[in-house]
C-alpha cells in the first residue's frame, strides 16, 4: 500500500474538492483520494506509488495546479 500527499492550489469550495477528487480518482492505480479544502492537501492511496505527472495532469484537468 502506498500513500502520497500532494498540495493543490486554487481550491475554494466543496465543488473544487469534488472536481479534484473525481479527476484524481481516474488515475490508473488510485484506490482512494482524500482532499482537504482548508490545507489543499490531496492524499492518494494506491497499491503502488502513482506517477506524479499523472496526478498533476488530473489536477490540471480539474482546473487547478499542484504546488
């Protein structure tokens, strides 16, 4: 089991959290996504470490940026 934490900038509401959660959940290998609006922290749980560039692309697809 692998857990990685990323910081996302630009999220301001629950809709932002839902968008990021949805896009990051679609990254291959991701089993769980936990997004904390207040801190911008996104924790990704997967069997193997997930490629950061794939997470970055998913976050950008949702309209936000990795810090």
